[in-house]
C-alpha cells in the first residue's frame, strides 16, 4: 500500500536536539534554495560569517551543524560564471528584555522543547516550542517556505505568544559577505525593501524585494547602508505575528524590479486567501504521485522515511526550466555551482524515470551551452561541440587546468540523457530539442577519435571517472582507450543514430563506423577488465569499469561482471557514495544474491554519508559537501533500475510502483 498523505510519521522529519550532528533542513522550489540555516534563520550568533559570494571551500570534517552555519540563499538565475551566494534575507534577531533568542543554546527535553521540522510533502521547514524568559513562557513558531506556486518567491513567518514586556525584532537584507566583490544597493519604500546586486564578470543585475506585514508590533525604523538594510520592530502586544515575503529576479533571466513587485503582490494575496500554500501543496502532491513507492520495499518505517527524504532533496532542486543544476543543487556552491556530469547521469536518470518533464531541464541547459561548446571544439582543432567537465550557465569552461580538462566522458552522458528522456516520454519534441546536442557532440567524437589501419577507432589521452589516474602522481595522468569512456562513446553514438532515424535526419556514415568499431578491450584471462591498457592495480577514487555494467548496460557473462565488481571493490581508496549504488544495482540485477540483504547493505552504506535528523546526504563520509543531490538521484535511479529489474527508462516506466500519495 502506498504511503498515505496523512502519515506524518513517514513524511515529517524533526529533531529537538539540534546540537548533535544536525545538518539543518533544506528548502527549495528548483528556482530558489535556502536552508533553515544555523538551525533557525541565522540566530546562532556564534556561527562563522559568510566569506563571499563565490565558491565555498570544502572542509574535510563535518562541523557542529554542517558547513553552512551562516544562512545561505541561492537562486538558479543568480549566476555569473558561478552560483552567487546572495544577500541573506531570512535572518532574525529577537530579544525580549535583556534576553536574546539563541535556539542553539537552549536545552532539549524541556516541557515543550524547540522542535525543528521539515515536511517533505510540501517543502516547508519550521521551528516550534517554548522559550522561557525570566519565568515567563513564550511560545515561538517559525516557518520557512519556497513555494512551488511562486517560482521566484519565498517567505518566512514568526509567531510569538506570551510576550511579557518589550520584544525587539530585527530582520532584513545582509550582504556583508558581498562587500568588495559585487555592487549592491538597498533602499526602503513603505513596507518594502528594494535590493539590487550587480555581478562583476558580466554585469548582471539581480533585483530583490523584501516586504513584511506585522500584527502586535510597531515599526521603529529601517536602516539601509552599503551592504545591508535592517528593519526594527517593537512589540505592542503579547501576541506578535510577522510575515516576511521575498522575491528575486534578474541574473540570467531578463527580468527586473517590476517582476519582483508582481511576485511580492502575488505572495501577499496568496497568503491572504490561502491559495499560496494550497497551490504549493497541489504541485508537490502531483510530483509525489509519480515518486517511487517506498512502501513497496521491505524496509522499516525509518528507512522508508529516509528514501522519501532523498526524493525530496532531488525534487527541491528542479523546476523544469532551462537553468543548469550543480551537484549540490541550490543548497551550496561547491564546484562553483557549475553543471557537471553529475546532473546528466545521476540526477538525470532518476528524473527521466519518474519525472521526465523535470529531466528536460537538463537537456535545455546543455543545448544552451552549445555556442561556447562549438567554439571550444574549433579552438582545439575538432569538429562539432565539446562540453566542459565543469561548465557555467553559458557553457564557459571553468574546469581546473590540467588533466581534468580531458574528462570528456561528460559529453557522452549528456547525449545519453536525451535518449533516456525521449524513451520515457515518447515525445518527439524531446528529440527535436536535443538533436543539435546529439548531432554536434557526435561530430566532436568523430574528430576526437583516431582510426587505425585495421579499421578500429581509438580515443587517446583522456581522464575517466577514476580521477586517481591524475591525482596520484604515480599514475599516468592521461590514458589511451579508457574502457568506460570508449563504451560510453559507443552508446552515445548509437543514441545519436537512433534519434536521427526517428527524426528523419541525415546521419554521417562515420557515426555508424565509430559506433561499430571503437576499440573496446576484452577481459583479461582472469576475467578482469582493465580501466585502460597498462592499468597495474593502483588504488582508485571511485567506480569506473563497473559503470559499463550499470548504468551503461553492457552485456557480459555474469561471472565476468561479478569478478570485476569484487576486483575493484578492493581497489577503492576513497570516494563518493555513488560507487556503492552502482555495485548494489549490478548485484540486484544479477539475481544471484539475497536481494533483501543487498538492499539492506545499500541503505546501510548510504547512511554512512548522511548526517542528522533531516537525512542530509554528503559527498563523502569525511567532507562538508551537502546537500549532495547527486547521491539522491543515484540512489533512486539505482533502485528503480535494479530492484524491479528495470533496465532503462524506455522499457516501461509504468511498471514501477508509484507513490500515488493518497
């Protein structure tokens, strides 16, 4: 039986012990993303300050809460070569008398402790509980929401009940971390603040608005400076209700202040008549109907809730637009918030199976990168288009110099995503939209590969997914005929040929030649397939060869597959959690192992990368990169393609158990 919509035990994550390994809940609608940061709207005054708008530095430990104690806000369109960390807007300073509200210092276990919650059904985070001030009990409720019913808007609300004496409330925009990096201006008008940020690289203007309504308090003033604008309120009643609305436009979208005002109006009206949350709930509910039915798996309620959370973090990062999506979605900007192969493969596979209309966002984002991809190929002496390993919103190559620039397998995954989305939807418009991508990258592969005298094609001097080939100085840095890259190229060329046939487009005979004759090494006598010719058994960073079994679906005798899974298990030194997902998918599809045990091992191994009550996934067990959307997509895709022997999105996705959410 699918999980029922009113089953709070499965849908609501919460904790009353925020100091113990708690990564705070993440709220997003695919266009705007924010954490209930520092636990409650930035009220942890001991937290370190944000350091700038640009990429965060990964920490090789998990701090007290997580790497983002300071409140961070991102917008999918707030880009300029990287994903800007925008001015904080959901911050709060609350004092009653001489006492400042610092939830992180309040002890759990009181009569009505402060409970932080995340409702996976609707994407709303909250904090509720009692705050005792000089013996008086003040009930506090805070809610944070980025509604899907208003893509460019968000809001937070504060309710106080039982205030004795004077309560001082401050909130507003805080852009201190942007000083010296971007131009910013703030101005006050009635109950609205207008904020403007102008980026440095392409001089993109990002317009922001903050509007508030308040009952039980009077406004003392609004103080706007060079990097912040603060609103001050003073309570006039024992009950205070504050609602702060936020909207953001501009950046890569040709919108400005008029659109911000329109969204603030829509948010305000939607709150008054109840339509804002009602429509948000309806949109989320439609997404959950198509989600994987976790109750169909032999798992405990705790693990079913955990799988719902992983689907939520994936969904909170996509809205079906044309914006690129980073490995952390809109929760952080490691890797500069760039679009990597994580999105094409790990996000895209799960989305193509369950929510193909959202997967089209990735196709559109890649197509938008084609002009620079074409220029890059020409500059390097190749035909067609070459996507970068790390690309910004326009496709500019932000890959660190050196061997990483030859991690060109990313081009194959982008092509295969077009095929997967088309097979899932049977919508020829998907192929029409993705055809320029397929055609141009196919031409790149034909010029990048070399044809020998025997008629075999070879791909020389590349770096595969196992980056230890470069990162360990004892290894060769770049290699020829990298096994998984060659297999991925073959599959990508077949996808381009298939699309050309469906669309009735002319396909070069060279495409078929490359698909038929690219060099694919055979297993060694012991059954092991070498990562590349000359591989000597060095430690690897992450799964590489076994990617050919899943998700590339290469057919080998099961003994060969099993031999390679076991061989490379002993070679992995460290790396991301996708490796275990790949292995589990392969073992489940082989059918030779106890499927229940493999599933339990998969969940257990995944949980090593998860911190806190909100089931937040990290990139590795020892670093601070979260919310790792790549992990979420990888897990959901692996389950869909293995537990039910589901081979690829084109077979029949209707056979998968869907949540329904009744």
